[in-house]
């Protein structure tokens, strides 16, 4: 599971101690024309069979139903706040987005898994 909250500081900045806190609020996985937006960071599939509730923890992208080369990116949206010299926290205006460089994926086997819904 990925990092969902980060805090840094205090760090001296122009004579003041500054702390910054950021929290990941959404994740947008993109592979070609397929996108999936979720509030969960996802995790590596451990190979265990899906159960009635067990598959919901994994992210599913539509194009991964056929073998081939795919380019996968992740855009994470963060909210943040900061404080100076231990004072009150101040919200950073607007969300901050960061997109990963594309990661190549060579899908060698695509097989269906029956899932009870």
C-alpha cells in the first residue's frame, strides 16, 4: 500500500521553522483509453483467489483483458497544509496533482477470474 500522508519539518526557512503536511485524496490510474479513479492507493496482487469480498481491494482496468504492451500512469491528488513556528495549521489553497512517468507493462497472459457480486 502506498503512502497516503506525509509530514515534513520543521525546516528553517528565512528565519522561521516551517512544517508541511500533505494527504493523498485520490488516485487516477490510466492505461490507454481506460481510467480508474479511486480514493484507495491499491496494492500488489498476492495471487490469492478472489472471494466474495476479497477482490474489491484490487484495482481493475478494462484494457488488461488482452495480452500486449501497455503504458500505465498514476496521477495522485494531494491536499496540504502548513504552519510556521508551531502556530496554527493553514490550508494550502487547491489540490496538488503529481503524475508519474509512464511505466511499460508487457502483459503475457490475460485470463478471466469469476467474481461473485
